[in-house]
C-alpha cells in the first residue's frame, strides 16, 4: 500500500491522471496531520481497447452506437488496497467496502457526464481476487496482456441497466 501512495498517487494527482481516495478511520482523525489510513483506491477515465475477437453484441454493450470503433472510454479503478499493516481487528474495511465507495464516486461523475461502465484489471492467475470482484458485480469481459506478458482479466460493471 505504501509503495503506491508514496511513489505514484501524488504524481497522478498533480498530472490530473486520476484521483486517489483514502478511506480513513474516523476515530483516528485528531488533526489534519494525524489519521490512520484503512484503505485506498484510484479512479481515472481510461481508453478501453476492444479486442477484434469480440462479438457485435458485446461491443454494443460497451460502446452503444459506436460499436464499430476499436476503443471506448470507461472508468478504471486502477489501484485499490487495504492497510494490512493493521491487525484485522483494527481495520474493518473489506474489498466490498472499497468497491462500494469507489462505485459511489464513479456514479457521481456518471450522473454529470455519462458513461457506460467501470472496469478493473485482475491477474488471471489470482482466482480468489477475481471471484471477489465477481461477487461485487464485476464480470470478466476480455483478457489482455500487461506487465511483461502477465495475463489479466478485464472485468466490467455496467453503470446502467
């Protein structure tokens, strides 16, 4: 958790690349300089490349009228994490809580400017995490290769019915 927050979160903010949100323990906030971070997540708008192998119906689901395009834009939950340096008894936050707060932020933007879906990437080999994302409304949509040949599921959650 600390690695991302110290090395990437601030540059992302300064470059307007994305926004990182902290979920803090409200009981620990004694001043603006003293608080305990329970979890975090980062949101950005990102190009979502559509595989040539996708069916027309799957393309229409994400892109609507623009289904012939090779790409579309979605809301990416790019980073998320829990503070595991705290004992479990002191950190009641779970993945479902983090995703719920992230979805609230995304829905606020969606109501203002529109959009069709949110997405995240999950290492294909990390079946436990992929199952937790599925339990929270994300479905595998397509597979991609990132990080020097590591295969990921791109998992989506539609913003409207």
